[in-house]
């Protein structure tokens, strides 16, 4: 099984940022993920 790049805590914090109103494009740039990963 492939190891994840992010821990569960990091993923949760990214999603909470999105819920707080940070645009997806800014999150992608900040954390280095694709927009499809956020959705």
C-alpha cells in the first residue's frame, strides 16, 4: 500500500481551511495539491 504524503491531521486542517472560506486555488498553491484532490 502506498504511503500518504499528508497525515490525517494535515488533511483535516486543509479541509477546515476550505470550510473557513479560503478559495480552493489558494489552498492548492499553498499545500501543493491539485484542485481535484480538494474536491
